C-alpha cells in the first residue's frame, strides 16, 4: 500500500513537473514530491520564509502541498498586488478557508454585501454605542471576577485573563444583546471557542488526525448550537449588526444551519484577535518597567481629568504613548498573510523596476510580519519592544519610516490592507485601550515572578492573525483602592 502511494506521488511529480521560465520568480519546489515545503511552512512559516528570503530575495515561488505560492516581501511593491482585484482574486482562497475551518459555503455575492453592512455598523454612527456597551460589559465582568472589597491577590495566567475577559465582553456586546437575559452564558461560549481555536490552524491546513478531526467537529457543532439564538431577538436593537447580517443571509436564501456556521465565522473574525493583542501589550508593559511607567503616567493624567472610565470612548481624548505601545505590540505579534489567487496571468511590476510573470492558478502571498514589521532595514533591533518607537521626540505620532531611502506607504500592516482590511479596527483599538486603562488604573497588576520573561510564540499560528503564546505569563491582581 505504502509503495503504491509512493509510486503515485512520484508519478505525480513526473507528470506535473514544473520549470521556471526566465520571466518568473525564482522557483523552489522543495525535495518532497507534491508536499514540497508544506511541513516546514506549517511548523514555522516565519522562519521558513526568512530562510527562503535569504536564498532568493524579495520574491520567490514555493511549492506547498501541491500548490505554488509566490511570496512577495518588498513592501514598496505591495500595492501592485493589493490594488489589482481583476487578476488577483481575494474571495477564492477565502472560500477555501471558510469551507475548511467553518464547513461553510456562502453565495458568491454575500461577503461583499456583508462587508458594506458591517462598515455601517462598526465604523459609522453606531460606533460610540458599541464602545460604551463594551466598556460596561468589561467593567461588569472585571468586577465579577474580583469584587472591589477583595483584599487578596488573585493569580492567573495573563493570556487567559485577557482572552477570557475580552472574549466574553465582546460576545455580550456583539452577539448577546444588551437586554437579552436569556442569552447563552458567555463563559460556555468562550470555553468551547478556546477548544475550537486550538484546532484552527490544523483545520485550515487540513492536517487534523482522525481523532482530532472528530473532536474538532463536535466542538464546532456545540458552538453552532450555542450561537443559534444569537441575533434572533425580536428586538433588533440588541446586536443590530448581527440582526442585519442574518437578514442578509436570509435574503440570499441561506438556510438556518448555514446561518449558524456563518455566525461562528463572525465570532472568530470579531473576537479572535483582541484578547491576544491585549495580552501581548500587557506582557510587554509588565516586562518593561519604563514603558509601563510611561503608559501609567499618561493614563493617570487622564483619570485626574475625568471621573468615569467610559470617557475612553471619546475619540478626542488622546493617548499617544498608549497608541505607540499598541502599534509596537502589533508590529511584533500581528502576523496575517494577505493571500490572492492569480485568476489571469499577470506581470507583476516591482518597485525596483523589475517585472515577474505570475501564473494563472498560483497564489500570491504577502507576509507583512517579515517585511515591513520585522525588517531590520526599517526598524533598528526589530525583535525588541520599544514602546516609543512610533513617537517623535516632541511626543507627536511618528508615521514616516523608510526602506532603501524611500518612504514606506505601509510601515506596519496588522489590520490587513485594501478591500479586505479590518472593518473593526477603531472598535478594536478602543476596546484594548479601555481594557488596559481599567486594569492599570483600577487594579494593582504585577508579575508573580518579577524576573519572568515574555513566553515564546506558538510558531504554528503564523499567517492566522494575532499570534498566541506557548504557555502563559503568571500575574496577580487586586482592586487598587483596597489596602
Ligand atoms: C487586534 C484586533 C484585530 C486585528 C489585529 C484584526 C485584523 C484583521 C485582519 C488582518 C483582517 C483581514 C483578514 C483577511 O485578510 O481576510 C480582518 C478582517 C476583519 N475584521 Fe479584524 N482585527 C481585529 C479586531 C476586530 C474586531 C474587534 C472586529 C469587530 C468589530 C473585527 C472585524 C473584522 C471583520 C468583520 C473582518 C472581515 C472583513 C471582510 O469581510 O473582509 N476585527 N481583521
């Protein structure tokens, strides 16, 4: 049997032998027939891509599980990919992932309509309501976690603390509804979601073992059931965006089961990144006393001005030091791929004047984590957390960064770019700001071991949004006004 498979793989290799033409990017197929570089890519995409960059430069094509993927790593040339939606299609690969991760197939025009609808809810006049609802839920959950009269420290892993609180508050704000007393317990949704999240990258790559597949499918099914009531409330004032989303699905003839699957996808898109981002920010601050002091100083000036934490929903309250620390955090830990499918042959013009032919049927992938975000030509000591990296000497926001002497249009890209960029960016930033403010001003928060270091990154998650730690960072916290 094994011999038969090997023979088939070899035959496949011979039949589908691909050679590089002169006008194409350097081709690196890897030694293993069909699989190519898939194993190395899946284990640590950043390390692999850096190795290939050393070998081939800023553009190259690799074979990954039967597909040919061209990696482009020159940020000056990114626009040629991002702005060409005729030759380079976003939806095809997104649909592949949707099906693999969520077992979901949606009508073709649906995602575009949904995006327009979400923009109106997450970016428009509804944003202040969302922000203050989030603030209230965060405050309520934090108080329930640790009542004001509690005198003892509570110990917890920082990742679990951040992800758990932000997920539950986000769920209540966007999925649970304000007045919905019958809403499913957010902790149950979080517990199931965490399990699902653990399978995410393997689901996306189709590499689950039989037993894991069974568990992943049953967790996914439990989440579909838990999410069934979300957005169904007669009163569309609770979760209005979800109400509108479900209506859109219904208008497109999407059945109820598929609607639940689509709601799980939205849970992932809206809740999967904020908790991990807040974790990394607090982890960097707690392990960098100077940065922590600077952010606390900025917050304390604000807290003297105002009485309520809810003030942070107000955009006019400026927090440049916090903003810089957050941007620096995202530079170091936001690691999405921007992937497009080549639907018609394209000549890709590079910023240095060279041109490369992209073959129809291949994929093109930008990995902004490697460049611009971790590029030593752009950032001095790119591995290091410097909270004020995005501040000028006069305290104003620093936006100008250069590569090869040329100003960069994109110096960090945690929110994606172009038509499929994040529609939740302002809400996400406001949420993290409220959360970090609440923790740092109303609570004493410190490392259990003052010498503890930032945990390692889980390297299998490169390409899937915010990175997550391997293990956790133990912290303790208690309400500040109790001595
Ligand atoms: C730190 C937090 C966040 C980060 C780093 C982040 C990042 C991203 C990125 C990179 C994408 C593009 C994904 C792709 O290429 O397919 C994206 C899409 C999206 N994000 Fe966020 N996001 C965050 C928080 C949020 C929040 C809080 C919301 C909801 C209010 C949200 C809603 C969405 C939605 C709906 C999409 C899909 C847009 C589309 O249809 O193309 N995100 N996000």
